[in-house]
């Protein structure tokens, strides 16, 4: 009798896809709303649909990412073994690129970054590396999960800043451990709620209602990043504790809702969910363009990204290298000319005042960017940067062996000697 092949649960791929597409939506929302607020309407960034989207995404997306990361880290030895190669190395590569870009383009970024102060969204890689590398040691403590929840609340009372991303490392650690301790059987029991649609509807209504309430009565938007202390943000310690408790409950509620309503069958979003890192890394450039140049130039940048994605998809289908290389080179030259010719100067620092234009431009650009960045061109570019010329053979070997027990290294060396016939 043939062994039954375990069918892949595409719910996780779909879940990752929605989470990843939400990140450029969050970043584009904040940057664009700040422009609208400075140009047209005071307080717009918080008390508007932009505020609702930003708050909803930030109380849910990163906790859910950490939950999934913990869920798929249930082999602690393997988690430590791969932590350097798959997480820390990309962090070092893109932090270096960020600092070089900051100096090279004199944008003001990069001048204050170091490898111990993770820039922008790269804090996630830094925190995830710490979680995965030390997981094997952490789980030896019987009270690890309760202690991590205490750490989350303590983060608001401690004078953290961007150094080592400690505020976020403390704040999101419980979700990683919840994912680690959540077995498949436990998750299957949670997913039985799909048999009770009324409960799911009530849960969704409660979650949305809380986000609306936070728009009008909650702390300022920067609080939801969970990186600074209550004193730094001008919030009382008691309020900070209460808000953190609410965020914890909201995140758990959103995770419960999503694992019950997302499909387990393959769909388009599954492809996005298996190519998340190029989206996570490369959208930051467009976010910065919106922040310093305005929404119009950000939208144009999204169209340029989509154009290169279309070229790569066409090449993937027809495999015509001469044509693809020619079109790519001409497109790069055209993009450089467009940025330097002065035609776009009147659009710098501006965004539409009409909200019927503003919102479609913000969210259309964000989703177009997210979907485009999982095209073969950007996936290959990410692979080149993280696995190509920067990765010298001795570096790969060192990263793979770092953190392994000495006995395991010796055993591998013995196996290699046997395989090659050397001593």
C-alpha cells in the first residue's frame, strides 16, 4: 500500500501573502497621509481612513508574522542552523546597502544607521534572527511564554530606542513563542471555528470596531510601532499597559479570524506568499520616495517597478534573451532620463487633494508594488544580492557551521573526510 502523500496546506501561503501585501500598504499609507496632513488637513493622518488602515495593520501584521515564524520553527536545532544564512546575512547585506545609499544620494538616511540600530523594516530580520538562534536555549525555561508576555509589557516602561531594536524584540517575542508552542493539532482545533460563521462575523465586527475606536481615542500612530517607551511617546505607564494588553488581544483575534476564513486551496496569492522577501526589502525604496518626494512620484515609481516586472514575466514565458536585455537596458536608461530631465519637478512634495483620487492612488500603488515585486526579475535580484557574488564559499561554510555544537561540526568533518577519501 502506497504511503499517503501529505497535502500542502495553502492557507499558510495565502496568509503570508496577505501579511506581506499589507506592509507596503501600511508604509505607503503613513507616508502619503503625512503629506496630505501637511498640505491640506491637520490631523488627517490619524483621524481618517488612513489612520484606520495603519492602526489595523500594525496591531495585526507583525504579530501574525512572528506567530507564523514561530510555528515553522518547531525544530530548534534547525532554526539555529539556518538563522545566520537565511536571516542574518540578508540583514547585513541590506543594512549595508541602506547605509551606502544614504551616503551616496545624500538623503539624510544612512548617516545615523549602524548594524546595531536596524534601519526601517529591517528590524524584523534582526529580531527574527535573535528569536530563532536562541530558541533552543529559551525553551529550556519552563516559564518562557509567561515571561515573554511580561517582557512585552515591560518594554513600555524601559528606556528603549532603536538600539538593537530592543523595544520591538521585547514586544513581539510572545507571538513568536505562541507560534512555536502551537502544535498542528491545536491550530486545527482553532480552525474549527469556521463551522460557526456567526462567531466569526461577531469577531470580525469586534476587531474592526476596536480599530475605529483607536482612531479617535487611541495613542498617536507612532505608538503602534511598539519601539519606544511610554515616556518617550508621552503616554502614561498605565495607559501604555492597557493599550499593549488590547493590542495583544486584537492580534490574537485577527490571527484566529484569518486562519479560519482563508482558503486551504491553491490560488494566486500563494505565489506571492512564497516570494515575500523581495517585496519586504525592495518596497522600502518606494516608501522612501513617497516620504521625501510625495505621492505622485511614488505612484510613478510603482509603475516603473511594474514595467520591469512585466518585462521579466514576458521573458519567463518566451525566453528571448536578446530582446529582454535590450528592453531592460533601454528601460533603465529611460527611467534615469525621466528622473533627471526635470519634467517631474512640479510634482515633488505633492499629493492629490481630492480623496477620490488620493485613496486609489495610495492603495493602488501599494498593491501594484507588492504584487510586482514577486515577479522573476525582483526575485532574481534578491537572490543575487543575498546568494550571488557577496557570498564567498568560505563565508557560506562559516555561516552554516556557526552556532552548531562542536560535536556536530566534528561529525560533519568526519563524514566529509569519508566521502572524499581524505583524513
